[in-house]
């Protein structure tokens, strides 16, 4: 191609992000009725969005010809009430937490700088680092998928700009302790803690924002709130950073419908309570039903991870797809090996179907 030479060299080596498979894709590939397929590969909320959010979207549908407020003040106010942190510590994105991450990269990742990434974990940290001209530096987790502060510090140097921690981690489901994060925050770098799944965990690290000027905790409306299709995210940041963030964020990044849906979802405490309770019961159900078939890793997220060795994740996932069950083959996660599968916690009936299917496969 004539203009390929104009591409930034760092982009050429990026491997495409591998998303979870869609219901439509599987229905077409295997000739299945879409209504009979259950999707437990993308960590979405099987209860769907809050009815209040749906009503808010309908109410605002006639307003989409108008630009939204550039500072998303009403949404930030609602997040403030939900989290207990002032609006001056809150930034938002209309492209999920990924949008927060990309904006932070604009602020902190000059060409050739480094980001420390414990693996296996969410692959977009690596993609965003490379896309912004940075260099990802990987730290391998131990056999239980924990990461030690000492292993992080072994990779930190004067060129390190960011350290990524996912807690609970995707795809393993385990969380990083506050004690360990405090140690890592002593590094001379920005520490980005992805808390996409912290709503389902025993605790959050948000409170450390009040103590550390180099901490960011990222959050999403895609999991607990059931708004994955709206692509809405936010982060708690030190006040000094919120001001810089506003300078480089995409203008009007949160659209009218997402603003309305997010505000309504934050206020529906009953839907949030039911979603959390479903996940906590579902984790126990899946672990109990699968524990005799394969290794099940402890999880504080809305999914569990299993090891199907000596079978491969690809082989087992394919067998489940043929039965109309979508799970996540973790082979695409750097450092995950070829026998790990991530299963989103579904409804009681969906979990039962997964257990029965894996019993026949394994």
C-alpha cells in the first residue's frame, strides 16, 4: 500500500484485541437458534440494564441532536454521591474505562517510555501502551496469579511512567491487597488500578486516592450496571490530575444517552443489590459444580477461571460453542498458557447449564 510507510512503527507490531464471541456470530457459525445461546464470555450482567436506565434513554432519545455538556457535570455529581468522593476527583469517558486509559496515555506516555504490566491480564494495557509509542514491560505472576511488589520494582526504572494493576484481575479473578498496593505506590510512576470488577469484591482501593498523588482507580458501567453497550467509564484521580485530564480528553466524549443511562443506573440500588447477590451466589454454584471436574481458581469478580488441563482451552471452548454456550478461551491473554477458560457468572439456570455441559465434555 502506498501510504503504509506513514504508519507509526509502534503500531505495526500491535496484535488486535480479541473480544468475546457474540451470539450472532455463534448462531451463524453453528446454525443455532440465537434464543438458545447463552453468552458467558464477556462478563456482562445477565440481568440486563436497570429499568430506570432504559426509561432514561427513551426519555432523552429526542435530544440527541444537541451536544452533551462537555464536563458531564451531572454524571460526575451522581458518581460523587455513589462513591463518596468529590466531583473534583472524578473524570469520565464515553468509551468505557478504555477511554480513560487512552486519555491517561496522552498525559503520561512519551515515545519510548515504559509501562509495567503483570501478566496474564487485560490485554488493552499493552495495546494502548504500544499505540502511544510506549514500551510494555511484562512481569509474570506466580502460579496462583498473584503479583509481588518486589517483582514490580525489579522492572521499574527511570524510564517507567505507568504501572498497571487489575484488581480483581482479568482473567484470574484474584485481587491485590491494599498492603501490596501501598508498597507499589512508593514507585516513582503513575499506578493505574483497574477496578472494573471491584463492585463484586470484598473491598476497593478507592480510599487510597486521598493519600497518594500517583494513584488512579478506573471503573466501568459495563459490568455491575449492565451498560456494556453504552461504553461508559469513570476514574477516581488526585485533584491535580483531573484538571490535566480535562485538557486532553476527547471533547463531548460522553453522549446524551449514556449520560442519562449512567445517572439512572447509579440511582437504582435495588438492581445493583440483586446483581451483586446473583454473582456471589453464582460463584459458589459454579465452583461447587465444577470443582470435581477441573481446577477452579478463587474469584472476587463476576466470573471464575478454570484450568481444563490436560485438555486445551480451545478444544473445550469449541465443544461448548457447539452446545450454544459462549465462554472465554484465555489463550489470547499473554502468559496464560493454553488450558485456561474464563466463565462469566450467569443466572442460576445458566450456571446449571454450563456445569452440565462441562460435565459431559470433561
